[in-house]
C-alpha cells in the first residue's frame, strides 16, 4: 500500500485503481441528506447535486409542523405540505412537487423523513380540543369540555398514569415505556386503537365524520384529494408473518390522476398513517422514506401495516413495480435493531436501518485525533450493523453515514452551529464509508432557513456539493470521493490490514476462470492529523506490474502532501504486494 499522509487538519486517504470491471454491479447511489434549504432554492441547486455524483436525497419532514420554524419532527398536519400564505419552513406543496420532479429528472431518488410514531407536543387544554385537536386524529374530549389529565381517555393516543404521562426516552427515569411513552414530550400515537371515522371529511353532517372542531377536522370538499379512488379495482396484499407479528390481509385502492375521484372512507389512526404513506408515494411521487423513531413504535405496525402499504408501491424509471426502500432510526444495540426493525431478505419487505453505532464509532475516531482504534468498528454489537446478520462487511444490512442532523460535525442543537474545521469534517471517515459496500449517506446542512428558537440541526460537511462556504471557493475533496465510489467501488470488501491508525482494504471479485480474484480498488485510510506519513505493505489481488493510480487527490496536494511523499502511481510488486 502506498504511503498515506497525515498532515494537520487534512484528509488522509489513498484510493488506487487499475481499471473497472463494469460487469460488476454498482453500489446503491450515494445519498445526500439535504437539510435547511427551501424547496425553491433546492430546485435551483439540483445541477450541483447531479454534478457532484449523488444519486438519491434524504429530505426533512415535509408536513406542516406545530411551529413554522420547526425542522418538522413535531408534525401537526400530515396532509398539509404548505400552501400560499401558510407555507412550511421549506415552502409549499407546489414547490415541493417541483423539487421532487427536478431531482428525479437528474436521476435522483427522493426519500423524505416520515413521522409515524407521534404528533407534535402533547396538548391538554380545552381550547386545543375545541379547535379540533390534531387534523385527522381524535382526542376523545370530555363532556363538558375541560382540560385533559393523564388518566383520561385519549382516543388515538396513549394515556398516562396517575403520576403523569409516560415517557420513552429515558429508561432509567420515571414512567418509562418504550412503546407507549411520549418521546421528548411529543404525543404518542396508539396504533392499537380502532376508532373508526371519516378523518378528512367531505360532506357536512355525515354521521361517520370525525367530530369537527372550530378550526380543524371540519368538512371540506377539497379533502377529497387525500383519498384514493375506491371505485377502481383494489390491490389485495397478503402480508406474510414474521417472528414479531402474524399475517394480515390488506386491500388498497389507487390514487388516480383526477384528485376529485377520491372516495372518503372510515379508518382508524393506523389507517391515517397508511393513507398518508400511500399518498406520498403515489401523489407526491417520493421514492421512499427515512423512518423516525422506529423503536418507539410497536414492531407489529411496521411488519404488518407499514410493510403492507409499501408493497410494490414504487414505479421504477423503466416502468416496473417494486417495493420502495425505507430505513429506520433506532438508537439501540445492533442485535435489537436487526431483530425488531429490519426486514430486507424475506422476499416481501425492503426496510433497513441507519448504522447508528457504526457512525458513532467513526465520530469517536474523528474526535480522538489519531488516538482511536479502527478495531472498534468490527464489533458486531457496537460497531457496524452490517456484521450482525452474517458476520461479513457486504452491505447486506445498514445505511452507512458519519454525520446527521442529530449527530453532526459541530453544533449542540440549541443554536445555529458554527462551520466545522477540516478536521471536524472527518473526510477520512467519509472516504471509508463511501468505499464500503452498501447504502451510504453524506450529510449537508445548507444553513439557508431562518430560525430563532427550537431545534437547530447540527452541521455536517459544508463542502458536500463541491463548494467551501467557509472560504467562498470551489472545493472538490468530497465530490472526488463520491465520484471514486461511483467509478470503482465494485466487488467484495476484502480487509487487508488494520491497526490503530490505518485501515487498508480492497474491492475485488472472484475470477471464475483463474480461481483467483480481480482487484477493482485499493483503499487506505489514516485517522491521524499530525505531520508526516505512514507506510504499509499489503498483499493484494492485483497482478504484478499493475499500475495503480491515486485518484483521491491527496498525492501532490500542497496541504496534504507538501513534500510529494505520497505516490501518484503505485506499481504492484511480486506476489501482488503493494507498498
């Protein structure tokens, strides 16, 4: 393996290639988590997204939140995506549809954050109930109307106990309940209830309408567009059982091009969540979902009802039907996440999970300043979730990433984060995740919305789209890595060497004729930031005499390699050795 540089606050990476076996399947497209940008501005920046090499995007929650300044996780009205005079933080439904269309024309898949565990912060006042509560949901108000208390009936939501409302974020705290507790005081939806109403009523006075408030849940003929056309043939989905839930049979009807063809029907709270999911896929045209707070929702809901509505709900660019991809957020050990909230390889579901533990170990490496250990990533329980199912790094489970809005390069969530330094951006960690098998995310905080209070998403990598906002200049270090993945990340992941400072691996494929392997890429990553360089010698699958070209841009870089110590070309020696 050629030398890997380690200057202060600079990338330490070497990627070498000898050619590409195009017959090998490509990895899933790199996903850009794109936050803090209004839809109209994002639409104008889609060319940047395309030229940078990204192939999918994860967008923040799109529905109307309780506050106009909110990121969107305190969802108030799922079917309101913003309208003129009353936009969301990001814009209107029309501008959202425009950016989805533009991203898809740029060959990008669009995933939005889906909130199916809770609504906005729990409201107890008689005034809130009188106004109608949360649109589409029933609070079971008392008669005569008064403030609600924890032990009152709560309709579609979990009630509390005499000591107060249940909570689900602190296992050591009072009234903890993982599935029934409020997450950071956000009212928890009870998916086991079966209160049947027409929840977006059309016709005034209909006996099946949800009780109307003075503001919300009032009959409106325009609500017809939120419903599918039940005069069309239905799609019957038989959801097979899992180890967590039994089989159910569900019937869905299509949304048609004419919004006025919708036919209202009675449903429970789970039905509202399924209908919104179908509406986002068939009407708004998204390609899938990031699932918020999955471990706080009953596993049966995901296995039976979410997977049921997702089944064959996506139309591919070439016209085929397939089950859309989704990936959940679950802060827990890998075995718990895999055993309860992943469903990928049973021929029915296509639901994965964020690799939160692997990302946490990578951030620890970044923050350790060269004193961490790459071995921490290879613990199946607390390292990469990819190891939990079969013991191999093969992309079978987990969505790789380094940063997110919750766990960023800098920021505390309480105010606008500063811009990170080169060291804090952790480019070496991104090089590692981008060249691994499986789904991979790069997080970009555009810093382009106005907010004076509430949660502020943390920073990510400000050079994600090829422009350094700190210097006001072009910077292709991240986009080079994205293009390297798109070009040469083929074949199996083969570890070659790993110590506390350097990890070396290759991407290669079996050669059925020679019985050996055909190398595609050789990757070396160094987590140190002090001056100097490290040298490693590894045995590769490349043939002797093969010339491997450095493509990350580190060789000859005036900051990373000021004395030209990193080789721009490495010639493989006898026995496939590279130094």
